[in-house]
């Protein structure tokens, strides 16, 4: 029972104050790319760190335009000889821990493009049957059903990725939701992914705020980084936007943000964005070397 001095108006005010504090302190998640270095540990051990909420398996680097799709997991296993099917257990382990696991298509070095709407549908069908909820006799990562597809398109043509997004999204109607994520460069709009992002179908967009001096952190100056963040969060329709960063200074040519700077000068600002989702890191190998995710996790 409220004391005589506690009016309903005061109770309402106090309740709103508590809710506002909860709203501004909700934690985001960390996304990590895994698969491009055999010395970064297994997928199971990656998820067991407890540092990551999302893992992008990288990369399906050949697809489209009549090519036979190929996945490259560097030193982990050889998919071409059927040697990566055991990763199915790892994927399930991660998902059982509440971690979403996506297949990333594209990458900085690959051979990929889409030649038509029909080609986009064909690639979507391949992804559905070989990595998602469909069925195939030759699933490269075994029977585990991935949570979605990550678009990391950095070369080739920029056409028909909107069609690919629509075709993949449509498969959500057959049962388990197909999450769509993307990793555009921070220069807005992104040359390769703008039309796809314009569909409004993407759940998570982890913008690469590195290797692009005009929209990244540089020598103690966070202004370009924060200005670019503001542009992305106000311009792109997606459930959540993430700040994509190198996990160590050697992980990218430029744009590394020291953990103390991120914690004190960047995260307090970007977490006020209504569509803030967290931080994406490239990549697990470099994170192992630097301990970056452990240094920022409590503040993300």
C-alpha cells in the first residue's frame, strides 16, 4: 500500500523512470565471422566462449551465373570432398545455446554474381535445399538447418540481390524463419547491397566501418564513425543495425577502434539508437589474438 505522500502521478513517474532506464541499458549482441582461418578453433568452441550471439560461417564464395556453388572454410575442412558435414553437430551445439548461425555468401575474394531474376531464384533454391530447411543428398555442412543467409557482397555485379532476398524470405512461409543479414561497406549507400537492403527484408545489418577512411575511426577521432552510424541507422530499414569492426589492428587495413575508445566514446552514443543491435567483429581468429570481444562484451 502506497504511503499518503505517494500519489498516483508520482508512482507513474517513478515507473516510467525505471522503464526508461531499462530501455537504455538493454544489451546488444556480438556477431562474429568464423571459417577463414583453421587456427581459430572449432565452431563449437567459438560458441562456447559465451561471447557471441551470432556466428556467420564464411564463405560460400562461388555461386550464380551458372556456376556450381562452392564453400571455402579455409583450414577447417574441405567441402569439395565432403569433409565438412561434421560441422552439422557444431551448428546444432551453437543453436542449442541460443546462438543464431548464418551462412555468409560472397566475401572479398570470390567468383559470384547473379545474371537474372531466375538465376537469383535458382541460387535461393540451392541455399534452401543445401543449408536451410530443404533437402538435398549433398548438403555441404550436413543435416543441420542454418538460421539464415548473410549477404557479404563485395565484388561482381550489384544486380538481382533484391530478388535473392525476396526469394529467400519467401521460404520463411514453409516453416522455420529464414533470417537475412548483410555486411555492407560503410560508405552510404553501399554499391553492391543498396537495392537488396531497400527491400526492407533484412533482420540484421552489420555495417563494415573499416577499410573506408571516410566513415571509420581514425587516430582518436570518432566523428566520421558516429556520423556514418547516424546515416545508416536513419536510412536503412532493418530490425537491427550493428557496428562492424576489426577485432584487432591486423584484421583490416584501417578502422580499428581500441576497446577503451569503443567502450567510452562510441558505445554510449550508438546504444541510444532505437535500432541498435550490437557489434560485429571480423573475425574469430583475430578476436582470439586480441581478446577484443571479452573487452567490450559487458558494454555492448
